[in-house]
C-alpha cells in the first residue's frame, strides 16, 4: 500500500546531538545536548542547538575547555560500530584558546 509519504534515506539528515553520540565525539547524547545549549558548538558558522539538523559536508566547531575542534561531517548513519565511528567525520583542525 502506498501512503504518498516520501521516505527519507537513512543517511540524509541527523540531529546534532545524535551525530555527536553516534560518532563518539561526545560519549553521551545528554552531554552533547548540554554542550550545544551552552553555545559551545557552531554548525557552518551559526550557533547550534541540540536539534540542529546536520547533512554531510557540514562543518562543526566544538569548544572543549581550552580547545576548539573543527570537524567536517563525512557521513550520517543510524548505527555504526565503535571502530568505524571515526569514518563519520574528519578533524579539520584543533587549536588552543585562551
């Protein structure tokens, strides 16, 4: 039966907090949400919320304490093994901040 609703491919988009958890950049989704709510993450230059929708090619800048990490999103997948998690992103640069 056809419902007329177009199904999105699994890898089209994903929430920021979910991506950070699945990619293991941040270990827990609740922590990813807190970091986003504190304004410590930007997506393509814009301050991001936990619910910000990511697509492949997006650039994230995340502030971890005294370090800024810039990450490019390569792929979005619902399930990924621990040893494959790093394939979902590329670290563009890491820099210390005062």
